[in-house]
C-alpha cells in the first residue's frame, strides 16, 4: 500500500443498477474494499473490478482481478439480475 494514501471503504446496499460497464472499481493495492449486498444488476458487465492503483496521473491503473475476493466482498447470491 502506498504510504500517503488512505484506504477507501465502499458499501453498496439495495441498489438497482442498469446498463453499465462496472458497478464498482477499487484499487485493492491501496487497501480499498467494496461490500455489496441486496443489489440487482441488469446489463452491467462487471460487478466488482480490482485495479492496481498508481500515483502517476499519466498512467492508467492495471487490472488485477474481477469478482468476489477479500477486497470485493459479496456472494453471488447478493447480486441478482433485475
């Protein structure tokens, strides 16, 4: 984790999402987490995307993983198709 960064904690609860590429994206190398419960998504390609964040504004973060993990906290039963 970067020395000067603060971990962000996101909670998504009881949300209805439609037509998007991502429901949530986090920089897990900075300690970010996302917790998702009681949510439905229709035409959302990625529920939770983890990135390796960078402190260089000229550099895009690289993709690490997608789906439930220690940083993307949810069960597949927590996210339904609506």
